[in-house]
């Protein structure tokens, strides 16, 4: 490999690995079991897992049909709609939280009607955490599923419809089994993104222990008062990230 390429490549690799190595080196290994068995940690972990799973489920319910719409149908402004769907990927999460607050807050565009008509308040609740995580995580699922749909041969669906199946039956019986690996990969990515969400969550749902305080928020709070606890919590999230990478190794790490 040419030296002008090798040196910056090694620098880039070191830049990515050194912070993770520092996290492992500075970890309070002796007090780690005590740090991780506290009630606050387990409550934050439980809430994180529940909310991330709920956000992933919600993303699947609305994201898979949205991906099918973008991949299989033609309509005016499809490119613009795709850009809007992927906007949360580049939008600062705090801005997303502010947007959610303006939409679903008590005085929001939709939230004021939810509050006055049904008595439903979404901000600063566990449901608000799920909505914030869904907002930032669903684009990962949509992009993954749309790419899988575009790679799948549409002639199988066309053959099913010529045999008398409706479009929905063809989608359920033919398309879904074909794109199942892409849906699984997108769901894992969305779940991991939801688990690590911080900015939109703290802006829209707040930081209330037992109700809206997820693991990233607990890390942020612990870093101010107890750095050792923050490192311990960070190790948990690091382990989850490694597990996600291992689950997707066949998709992202297999050489073509």
C-alpha cells in the first residue's frame, strides 16, 4: 500500500479506536459489578430497552409500508418525499426534539387537540420517549427496507397478481419473505439508534428517573456527579453496540 495512503489510514483508524480503548482502560473494573447492580442503572436500562423496542415496533408498522411506497410506486414528488423521510438522519436531534414539541406539545399543532379532546399529553412521558426515538430511528429502517425492495425482483409480485392474488396478498405472501433479511437489518439498526438517542429525548421527554431517563441520559447525568458510574453505563452501551455489529456482520463486514 502506498505510504501516502497508509499513514492517513492508520491515523484515521487510531482516531476511531483510541477513545474506545481509553474507555476500557479507565473503566472501574473493581467497582463495576456494584455500579451496574444499582437500582438506578437497572431502571434506566429497563426503560431504554422497553422504549427502544417499542420505537422499533412502531417503525416497522409504518416504516415498511412507507419503504414499499417509495420503492414500488411512482407518484409526483417521490424524490421530495424520500428527502423528507431521510431528513432526520442529518437533522440535529435537539432540533428534532423541538419540532416534536411544537407538533405534539400541549400548545402544539396537534398536541393541543390531543390534550383538549382526549386528555392525552405526550411530552415528558414515556410515550414521548418512544415518539422521539421513533422520529430519529425510523429513517434507518426505511432506507434499509427500500434498498432491499429495489434489489428484489418485482416479477415475483407480478406473477402472484396474475394468478389472482391481490396486491396486499402478494406483498404479504411473496414480498415480505423476500425482503425479510433487509427488514431484520433495518430493525436492528433502528433499535440501536433508538437505544442511543439523547438530544430529541431530553428535549421532548425530559430527564425524569423511572419515567423518561434512558441510558444515554443517565450517562450524561452521572458524568457530572459520578464519572465512574458514567463509564460503567457507557460500557453497557458499548457492549450493546458491539452486539449489534456482530448481529449485522454478514451484512456489513462480509467482503464482496
